[in-house]
């Protein structure tokens, strides 16, 4: 049995529940998923670098007091979240963020990927995060923001949210030339069908939590672990 701890680094339980619902119907029988929502003192949503740093501190403090019983970590936040690197330093267990997982998987099924996300602020932040992965502009079309905040995905009328997401998705394919779309927010995990309707049946749409569970399962089964010979040398934790 492969045990994966899925961490929502914000304190909004509804976002965790969205990810749970999406994964409930597609988790392999040999995989056991556990979920952790950031304690209440963490931010309600991750909308900035500051939010990411604060949430990392809160979650790492929690894990120090409650040692995780798992084989791998998945960070359910679509950003270059510092919690990914922190966990890689603290543990040998494989760790992925849903952004990294979705980009790697998208480039396995297409030649040019674009991200459809929420707040406009995420445009430059996600672009920087993708470039930090070593992904070149020749295969990265860019980021299209809906202008919504992560929390507005649930608070605004679904018809309004769906229309904005579909408009952004069409822009990613028609103007940026993307042949694969990544859903750029954990709160969008349940919107795969909405995006698929907008871009048509020939363009794959990648949801990061599903991608992350699949990749981490393979890493654990291959007995691969976080390297401790370079950047992720063990820290005192």
C-alpha cells in the first residue's frame, strides 16, 4: 500500500474537500490517501509569496509535533510553494507540488502547455515557478488569469465562474497556441469538464492533484527518494 499525505497549505477546508472529491473516483486500489488542511492560524488562501512562507511555517511546525505516517507528500497548492522544498529538506520521502506534477505530465502528452489560473497576481508568480523548473518558453505558452481569487471560485455564482474559466481556456489555446491545459488552482480541481468543454475533445486538460498522485505512486513503487547529496541535504528538523 502506498500512503500519500495530501497537504492543503491554506486553512480553507472546502478546498481540501474539493480535492478529496476529485480523487475519490480515480485513486488506485493500492494507494491510500490522507489529507491535512493547514491549521487555522495559516492563511485562508495562498495568493502571494508571503502567504506561501507563512503557511510553510505553520505546516512544518504542525508536522514536527505530529510526525507524518506516509510514503510521500503532495502539496495541493498551484504555485511554486516553499513547502515543497522544506519537506524535501526535512524528509527522504518523495514530495511534489501540484504545479510541478501537472507541468511534467502535460509535457508528456503535448508540445506546448498553458496554465489557466485565478488571480492576476499569479501570472508572474507561476511563470517564474515554471521557469525555475527548467521549462523553456518554447514549450510553455504562459499563464491566463481569470481575475478571480481562489475563494471566489466558490463564493461567486457558478455560471459566472464557469464563463470566466472557459473564456480564459479558449484564450490559452487560440492565442497562446497551447495544446495542453493545466488547471492552475487547487480550487479548480473539480472544473476539468468545464475547461474540456471550452477547448474541445482534442486538447488534454491536466488536473494537478490527479497528476501528483499518479507520479508519487510511481516514485514510491520504484523505491525512489529525495536526494540528500545536493540541494536537499538533510536539515535539523
